[in-house]
C-alpha cells in the first residue's frame, strides 16, 4: 500500500500509507476511541454496531429498494435450471438441472458469439475506454470558460441519439450510397464500402461507439478534473514543471482513482457490449462478425420461446463479470489502488 | 485567439504556436463531427415533404422550411401532457434515487465500518445479475403498481454503478475533516450534510444527471407497467409517431387512416422527435457543470 | 429507418426475414394439449383434427353493398368510389351502456384519451357502449403480451396479432384460462344475431378455434401479404415496360441502374424472388413426402438469382442495413423496385402524392421464370385475433359482441365510416371524390382502435388515389391464379424448438451467400447442417401433423 508514493494520490490525509486502506485512515477516532480498520483487529461487534448504526441506517433505504426490486425478482433467474415457460411460472415449470447450460455450451454458435463479444469487448477496452479520458483532459484545457462549456455541452449530445439514428447517420454519410460515396463516384473514384465490409466491422462499430458516447463519458472525468486543486499546478509550474509534466504528475494521478474504478466496473460489464448496434447491422456485416451474446440469446428466446436460455446467459455473464471484478480489484490493490473496495 | 487565452493562469506558460494549432484543429474537428449530424437532424425536422421525399432519407442540403412536423407533434395535446408526466417522474425519481444513493454511498464510505464490505458487495451483485423481464413484471403487478407512476421509479431507483462511483468520490475527500467533526461530537447525518455534500457538489450533480437522464429516456418500464395511455411518459408517446406504416402485416392498414394532406413526412416527424427529446438536454449540462467543485481532491505534490 | 431504436423494430425485420419460411405458420385448428409435453417445451405441437364446422359461425354474406370490381377466386373486391349514401348495417344490435377496456397494439401516434376525445364520444354513442382503449407500443407488443399473459392481467377486450400468438409459449393453454369461450354465442346459427360477424370468412373463424372451442374473433386477411412495388411513373417516362420474367427483370435492372446519378434498380426483393422461382412458402407435400423450401431447386435458383443481382450492383447499398429505408428510397426514386407489404402502396401515396401528383406505383406483374408459373404464397386466413376476458356476465359478453359486430361493418356502411373516420363535418369532410379526408380535429383524434377490435372482409377501397383501385384489383385478379396454399393451412402449429432454432444459422448463411461474402457452393453444407440440427426433426413432426389431420 505504501507504494503509492509516486504519486499524488487522492486525499493524502493523516497517516499516509497505513497499510490496507490505501492512504487513508481507517474509520477515525471518535470520542477518542481508535477504530479498527480491519475486521479482525477492531472493537467488539456490539461496540462497532453502536459506533456505526447511523451508517448502516443510511444504507438501508437503498438496500430495501434493491432487495424488493432487484434481489427478489433476480431469484427468478433459477429458470436457468428449468424448462421455463411464463405461463406455468417458476413453480410450474419442470427442473432440468444443468441441461440448459449444456445445450448452450454445446452450440458452436454460442461460442462464436462469445468470441465476437470478447473481441469487441477488448477493442472497446483498448480503443474506446481511454478516449473519454483524453477528451476530458483536452476539453478541460480549453481556457475560455464559455467556449469550454459550449464544447462540453455539444460533444455529449450524440449520447441521446438512438442507435437506429446513429447507424442511419453513418450509413447516409459513409455508406455505399452516402454523402462521401456519391462525391467519390461523381469524381470517378470507387465508393466507400466500409459500412458492409466485415473486415471493417470493428473499426465501424468502434467509431460509432466513440461518436455516440465518448462525449458522454467525459462528464465524470470532467467532474474529477475540476476537483483537482489548482494550487498543485501552480506550485508545479513554479518548480519548473512543463505542461506535459504537470499532466503526468498532477492531472493523471488526480484522475487515477476514478479511472481505475471505472475500468474495474467496465470489466464487470464487459460481456454486455450492447445489443441494438449489432442487431441493426447484422445483415450489413454478416452474423459471422456481428453476432454477440445478446443477439444470440435474443434469437434463441424469441424464435424458440426459450426464456431459460436468456437466464443461463445472464448467469454466465454475471459470473464472468464477478470474477473479472474480483481479479481486477485484487490487481488494483497490488498496484496500491483502492479499486472498488479496499482489501481487508 | 486572444479570448481563448486571456483566461490563462498567470503561472502557466504561453503554449507554443504548433501546440495551439494542433489543439484547436482537433477541437474544431471534434466539433464538426458532432455538429454536422446534429445539423442534419434539425434540418430534416424542419424540411417540407418535397425536400424529404426528394432526399429519400435525411436531408443534407436545405430546401425549404416547414414547421409542420412540430405542429403535428404538439397538435393533439398528448405530447404536452406526456412532457409533464416525464418531468414529474424525472424530478421525483431523481430525488428518490439521489437521496438513496447519497445516503448509501456515504454510509459505506467510512473505512472500517461495520458490514460495509458485504453490503457493498451485495450492491455490486445487482450490477452483475439482472432480473428477468417477466419476474419483474409479476412483482410489480403483485405489488399493485401497474398503472402507478411509482412503477417507473422504484424498480430502477438505485443504480449500483452510480452508487459505487459516488462512494469513490466520497472516499477521496480529505478524511481528517470528518474525523475532527466526529471528535467534536457531530453525528453522521451532520457530517454528511454539512461537510461531505458541500464538498461533493460536482459528483452529486453528475450522478443526479445520470439518474435524471435515465428517467427521462426510459420507456421500457412504461411499456410493461403502464396500461393507461394518459400516464405514458414522453419517450413512449414519441415512439408511437415513428411506427406509422411499420405494422408487421400489410393488413393492419394503419397508414390507411386517411391523413389530412397537411401532415408532415414521417422522417421529418422522427427527426422532430429527436430534437424535442434533445431540447432539455441542452439546458441541463450547464446546470451540472456549474457545480463542478474546484479543488476538493487534494493531490500530493509532484512525484 | 425508424426511431427511436428499439429492439422491436429489428424484431419485426427479423420476422420479415423469416417471413416466407413461416415464422407465423397459421392456422385454424384445434389444439389438443400438444403432444403430451405441455411443460417440457421443445416438442412442438399442433391441433388435432376434428370437424371444426360445428364450432364456427354460419356464414351469411352481407349483400347490401355491391363492389364495383368484384374480386375473382378469392381476390378482394374493389370499390372505385365512395358511395353517396351509406348503408346502415348493424341494425338493432347495440350496446347496453356498459363500460369496457380494450387493449390493442398501436402502430401510430397516440390519440387523446377518453374524456378528451370527441371521436371516442361519437363512436361510443353510436355503438351504445363506452369502449376505453389502452393502446400498447406496437413494436414491443410481444414483450408486453408475454408479461400480460404470465401475469393474467388481460383487459375486457384484448387484441393479439397472430405472430404474437404463435410466439407466446403455451398460448394454447393460456387462452382457455384467460378468455371466454365464445362457442355458445357464435357457433352455427347463433352468430346470425351478429350479422356483420356472420359476414366474416369461415377460414378466418377456423383459425380462432383453440382446444375445440371458438375463442377469438378473426381479422380476415388479404390473400397476399407482400410483393414488389415499382415506380410505374418513372418506367413509363423512360418508355420501359414492366418485366414479364425474372430475366427481363434483371435486364431491366441493369438498364435502370445508375449509381452515379444516385439511382439503383432494386431494394430487397428476396422474398418475391422465391415466389417468382416457385419455391414453396415452407413445406411442399408431394408423393407422401415433405420437402422444405430450403431443399427445393426453385429456392436455390432464387438464391443464385439474388446473388447475381447483388454481384451486378443492382441493389441499393443501404439495403444492407437492418434499419432500411426502402420506402423513402422508393418514394424518392433512388430505387425503382422494392418489396413491401401491399399496404405500402397507398401509404406511399398518402406521403407523396400531395407533393408530387404524378407519382405512381404499381405492383410488378406476377410472373415466373423459364416459362413456369410463379407461386404466390397465400397469406394466413386471419392475421390477428380479438379475445374477451373470462368470467364476465353473459350479458356483458353479448354487449361486447355487439361492439365487435359494429366494428366488423364493411366498407360502404355508415358504421364503417363512423369507426374509421368519425363524424362527417367534424372529424372528416368528404372531398370531391367523395372520399373522407380528416379535419385537423380528426387528425389528432381519429385512430385505429375500433378498427383493431374486429375484422371485416378485406377490400380495395382507396379510391381517393388516382388509378389505385383499378390497378390493384387488376393485379389481384391476375395474380390470384398463382396463389398456393400451404399444406398446413388451417392448422395452428407450435413449431418444435430445434426446428425453429436451426433456421437462423441457415438464413444467416444465405444472407452471406447472396451478399457475396460466401460462395454459392456453401449452400449444400448449410442445408446439411440444417437437416441435422432440426430440419429432419421438423420434417417428422410436420409429417405427423399431416397424418393426424388426414391430409396425407
């Protein structure tokens, strides 16, 4: 934990580097009593309850809402182990053990969809994820407050476009009969064919994603950037650190906790690469590249009325996400970051 | 150019010409890439039937001006009513969500507190495992919430992603301030409302925006849980306009309900819908950005 | 294209893709409790054979309105003008002042609700019953109806499109528990109490028999659901005649194709090409054997043809996208031939004629290839059904049937004008052709609610559009000769899961072949795979169905 050194991390409060809590004190003293930071070494349960009941009470409303509207219906996912049909419900549908899982796993199309999903996820992670960060830093560096606000309010608007509209816009501008293709044709060149070329699929869908959501993704980073103490920049500048050194030593470390957190959350969600974008462009690029887990399951459910298949896939995705989150969190701890939660 | 740099802090060096050029080119490029499609959308929504029919798609070059699409949209009073429904749901929903999220995020943000790890883990699970459509419907139906506005709020009221992000921002606040308040006998509620929230306006505004946008854009809950058309939110009402002539079977002759000749082309209406849904969005970001708080993350100096 | 983006639109497209292969294999029939595996799914089920005729209404034609151009051989009648005066048809069958809710999908703008809508007030008063509509988003109707059925939350009157019925698991069982058995009210001569329901086609009624009970009120359909529309005005301007064979169509396409000037010959025409080449809709039954469309030479020829068309660059590049905008492209002349629902024709007129009075579409003549006749796949006899909630009082059921009877009034009656266009002078005016034209009030209030809660004989009536009725009836009266019934017509079938599931890999691959991403020689492989992964299973299942129904 103490290896946070190089940097500039967040909230360097008292007791820097006291292991386990990522540079922050554990639950600080109240009425003079020291607070255990790990579960094992602290005061008794009763004492902790007396100390923390207010905090627990605060978590209660959210917990109740989720218990009722999330955990309870999520129990319905047991249909993954059934031949479920909605009419008979969970109670009336027959139990089939892991038969639905076996069926899914024995379908080569499932694996092909899983492969495509992983490829797209990897591309998203490498080529999409960093862009909002870079864009946020760029936007934040615009000095005129008005221009900055204007640019920021404009770049996040495509987020509110539906995928159908995004695909249509791409088609009409970059498609084979689109704006550019017509210009090329009229000047005797070959038209663009990227909107139907399977080899260009990853490029096209990533571009669409960047266009639609990069601006939206900047918001959270802009909030974090704003929160960085400007005095740091000033004193660094006084010490002779140039523009790039300031970004490297102040801006990025300031964003680091947020970046790591979002990265971990993204990993948990990695198999949900989207549905509609791929569904809409299925024929254009062919199912060979565009079939992802969600479209695969969608067809399974719709065509065959097999709701259990969706539940199976949901469980698989959830478990994969859970493992990734735990692993990523562990790695974050190794690197001296908090991740989602601290290690014990 | 000069306006661009008059806001430069005194300590910052004047950027070099090439770097300024590069930066401005990139920014201009981004602006064009985003603004051009926006322009196409707005233009199509304002184009008369002749222009839309000639374009055979979105209108790229202006050819006449018509507000017919907007007149059609707001003609029956249905859309105006749906705007009120959506505003109400968004407002109440955002307050409920933000309240529950802030409380829980703070409650779990104090290092070493009782059970914070298992509770956080429980929240995180909701991010990974989602309930199916039908179990959720049956629950909402059993709770008697069909046709209640609460069905548009409660099932999505707490979002684990937002909660975890908010908690992370809380944890990055300088801890010694709340610690010393605790020493002075302040209770957790006081610390949250008097110390933590004022330092967290930025993230509160952002998470509020996330929730608000979620409620504003949502329509699928309403499809499932709201039978009474008078309670439909805006997005669902707007969807209906784009379904004209899209019926599955040629026999459900919707388009046959003879339209007055004055009605706007489908595509213009579709784009007007996009514009209508975008309008509140253009106002909201400046409100959010205003709250971005300066300097609450105290970074260590240099490395 | 459509917005906002909904899986649903795509869902529709997806169905369209599967369309000709019978994603909505239809039916009249009795559903015995499927092959004994109600709960286990996967097996597929079909109705057992029984004499349906005791269960359906006695047919008695309503003859007070006489068509100008009678349809031959089952083609719809044509009406070249709106009559000056309308016949009153419902007679003394009236509601008794009750109040009922009705749930139907809606593919159009939401009208103002009951209480703020004078169209509802007017029609409800004419019927004598208050009907309160709860419209549902048409594009996601399958999700909604799955939930509604699982939650047993149906309205007093509920409309289901047939493709939804076929996709809801265990619908055959649900229908008996959720909805009233209408047999006592409508079977045989009982239906004569509702003369406009007795005027509905018997095959359409047969399709609404479930579990040996008459459960639903049908929506009789046109014989054909889709075909190729073309820009007749542009062809005439260029002095070109409509094609009469597949080869001519191809040559014409090459002549017309002009990408440099933003003009392509074709939109998607795959489904029609199958019919031109004579492929069956799903199964062909010959000499005691079932051959699936995928196994026929005719279908293969149509795939090869489509590949040629793609290779020649005759298809508009946007057609590759699922959110395709072929309607707009046809209207703008950027494509000249495009397959659409037949209803797309007058929809296009309502969009374009005001702006371009010379705009003319026509249906491409029905032709085959190589001297053969085409095979036009006959539509299912009923494409949507209306059900009445169970456990109502008999008087209430009779009142709802009176409402439905009113809404079944055919073209040419006062009732038809009422429920379609509202009150003359208030919601619509009649133009110089006598056709109704909605007023501003009508535009915002009139809707398809009443139109959807009952069916009526199909007819070609849009005489407000130039040449429309003449051309469409002419096409129909010619094309009807090539109509081919599915061997399973009139049997409600829930397809075996593996059979359904095997279809998508095949259609995906065919899509790849047509678009040039895979070689034609791949066809054999994918068809073998299809046979192995569910095709053979489907064949056995369907063969048994034929035997059960004594059609073998």
